[in-house]
C-alpha cells in the first residue's frame, strides 16, 4: 500500500507539472513562433512572466506567430500577459498572428486589448473656458455663503434660547465659563489693543496736523481725531484685532475638539455643544468688545493729544476744551452701538468655521484662516452699513 501511494503521488505531481504554463519558442527565418500550453490563470502566470518579458525584448524577426491551441485554461491575467506580448511587438512594427484560440480566449483577448487601448489613449482636455469657470466659482461661493448663513442662524438661535447645557432642557448659565472667556478674550487683549489704538490715534493726528497747517487750521485736528476715532476707527480697529486674536482662537479650540471627537462625546453624554462651547464665548465677546472699544477710544485720543502737542503745539488743556465742542453724546454712542453686533458676528463666524473642521491639521489651518478673513470682511461691511444708516437718520 505504501508503494502504491508513492506511485499515485508521483503520478499526480507529474500531471500537475504537465498542466503548468509553458512556452515553446522556435525561430525560422524572419518568423518567430511561440506555442503556449498548460493553464494560464492568475495562480500560474507568474511562472512564465519572466520568459514572456524576454520574448518581448527579442528582436531580429518580422513576424510573430502565436499558437494558443494547447492552452487548457485562460483567465484575464493570462490574456493580459499574451496581450502585453502582442502590443509590445506591434509597437515595433512586427506582424503578429494568432492561431488555435478558442472562443473564450478570443473574447478575453479582445476585452483586455480594448481596455489597454482605452488606457493608452491620451485624455482629451478641453480648453478651459474662463467665463464658465468664473461663474462656477461664483456659484460655489454663493452656496457656501448660504450654508454658512444657515449654520450661523442655528448657532444664534440656540444661543438666544439660553445656555441649554442639556439637550432639550433649560439649564442655568455657567458664570465661571463666561468669566474665564472674558479674562482670556478681553483682559488678555488690553495691552495690544491699547498700544495699537494709541499709535493709530497719533498717526491720524500727525497727518491731520501736517495737512491742516497749510490752511492755518491746526486746531481742527482735534475735531478730526475725536470724530474719526469715536465714530469709526476705535471700534473698527478693535473688532479687527479681536477677530484676528480671539476669533482665530475660538475656531482653533472648537476645531481641535472636533478633530479629537470631543464634540461628538458631548452629544453622546447628552450635552449640547453649542451651549457648552459656543454660548460662553459669544457672551464673553459681547461683553468684552464694548469695554475694549472704550479703552481703545481713550488710548487713541491720548495718542492724538500727544501728537497734536508735539506737531501743532496744542497743549492737552486746549485739546480737551476743543474736544468738548467737537463731539457730543451721539458721537460716542455711534461707535459703541456697533460693538455688540461686531462681537456677535466675530463669535458666530468663528464658531461656524470651528464646527466645520474635518479630521486633518490642514483642515484646521484652512478654517482658522477662513474664520479670520470672513470675520474681518463682514465687520468692515457692517461698519459701512452702519455709516449709511447713520447718514440716513442724520445721527
């Protein structure tokens, strides 16, 4: 029984060896003949791949005759190997003939050949139409603006309802979180806001004094500084500074939480992310920005007073006396009224961009940049709308 078993095993091994893919190559004159036999499937074609590549590189013949009659089994892997040999020789101008192929082999070779021809065809790139591309870009931006507006309204609506720390249930406002954000966004920004405002006020006074000196109207530099700073420059520069400093921080903080799935974790435990993350920051901005605007106004007037004293010999007492005549309560309130609205815009845009952050650092950087740019743009547009409104009501 042992001897018979060995005989059967050797006979089986011989049968399997006979069915392996083989290539018989013969050359006569300018004709190279290749006879393929055995099983040409995904499992076996690796055995003849190196030999097929040698035939592809072979030269010195004009006709390549391929005999497929002895192929027992063929799939797309074997057909692709044969098609690669055919394509390589046709590219060199060699005439290729096939014989003995079965119906299945003909179908497979035709399908593989069509796929290779399609992949080798160069892509026909259409000439870019600048008008269509421009309209497409505008359309995409309009849709993005619509999505941002809806997201902003969702955040504002949820914020107006209250802190709502629990989904669907009212909850007391957390003063500790609000005061913490006021300290970070308001108190922390005082030095840079005061320094920037003082420098801008001094520049406005210096340039105004230089130009008004030609007309002997140096005293009117006080009117210029007072009205410009209190109505426009003070609140606008402060809002721009807060948009770059605190708006970017809000987007980065919320975006980082979104990347680490902390926002999803808040939803899982039943907390509303808007109430926990957005509401304290919005309230803190609405409180901090008007206070910073008041400080910025004083700093700008101080810088303007110093510049007027140095360039136009207007002493501080004369500056203050003229300032009382140049401005009134409406001048002061015209700038302060804008501050809460600008704070809401900065906080809302920053929160929307933070909630849109994906799972990559590139996405975080892109949305932080978008947050600052959009906030500054909308703040300037809002300031222009307020100017038009004030002019219409003669305020």
